[in-house]
C-alpha cells in the first residue's frame, strides 16, 4: 500500500538524485519530485556539497526551500540564511590541517562559508593528486576558491568552518588518518566517505541525520513522516532518522544494511522509482 503519511523527502545528490556525471537531473526524477511537491510534500536536498556547488539543474527547482549541506554541518534556506550550524571548532580545524600536511602527498579541501577552497600548491599539482572532475569544475567556477594557505583562510574572522575533505586517498592513507583522528579526538570529529577514495571530516553534530531531525522539528513534521534517500556512508544517519530510509541500488553494502528499502540505481532513476512505488505518486 502506498504511504500517504510522508510529509518530507530528503535526498542526497551524488550517486542518488544525479546521474554519474554529478550534474544531470533526469526528467523522471524531476517529474517525481515535482509531483511530490505538488502534493504538499517538502522536498529537501541533503548533500556533502556546499550550497554554492549544488547542481544548477537542482537549484532551479522552485519548490526547494531548505538545503542540508556539507554533510549536515549547515542547514539553510534557498537564500543562504543559516537555520542550523554545527561547525568544526577553529582550533580543531587548524590542528587537523597542520597534521595532514605531514601524512602524505594528497589534496586537502576546506569548506568554509558555503564555499570550497584548495591551496594553490594542490591546485598546481591537480593532475598528480587525482582531483575528481566534478571537483575541478566547482573550483573553476570561482578564482577565490584557490588560496595561498588553507590555515590562513580558516583564520579569517567570522568564518564558518563546515568540512575538511580529502578527495583522493589510498586505502592505507584513509586508515592512517582515521586512526589518528580517533586517537586524538574520539567521537568529536566525524570521518565519513562519500566515495571509496575520499574522506570527509565534520564536527560530530555535523551529520545529515542530526540536521534532518532538527529540520523536521523546525517544520513540525515527525521524523516518522520523513523519507530519506542516499547511497554512501554520510547518508546512514539520515536513513536511520527518517521513517523510511531508502538505499540506492548502487549504494555501498553497509548502506543497504541500514536501509528499510532498496530502490534502483541513480542511473536508473532510483529516486523516481522509490517515490512512485512507496508514495503512489
């Protein structure tokens, strides 16, 4: 039987709502979300990206009012007004950035004030450090994203420090970094992966699950009446918080294990399939 009680749909972007090019919103997914919004369901984007990096085809959807970004460290309305924030403390950010420079030759990105930053040194060596193509496109969109020093950018007064991302790591590097973080910070810093090769760091309260719960409270929608869709490690909390947690067909095995239902892959319009199948839209 279709679930008629769902009042909010939270969907991840990369590997979930968007095609594998990280840019394309399919006609089927667009139509399904539009139909849900016309029924009065609140549609929310919940992504590891910053608001500035949300795909244009998604941003143009007129019914989107709220965005959970940077893995849940910040929630805004579509004008960028902050509704909830769980930033990394400055001293923690500086210590992590300093330590990462001693751990190997890999790129480090700082997400601050809803933008992504890369050091000039990493930018000049972008071919050898394997920056993903969609990250390069985001960086190309703003010359301000290339800075001389990430620590200096983090120290700017009034800065909101959302996330530290390492977009390309070897398995050995990931394991070493995670071990150091656990030893140094315990559970105060969250380390999750949105791809097999990356590692994203936020404050422990900067999770999609916590952000979704807080947004539901603000909108007076019980989490039991929320549906969430995702494919990666950073989506687990959101799937567990929502009344219906849906894993994409292309999701990591641990995401399938945490979900209530498994839909088709992102290349097969899995978001639309879930909405049609479970909500009867």
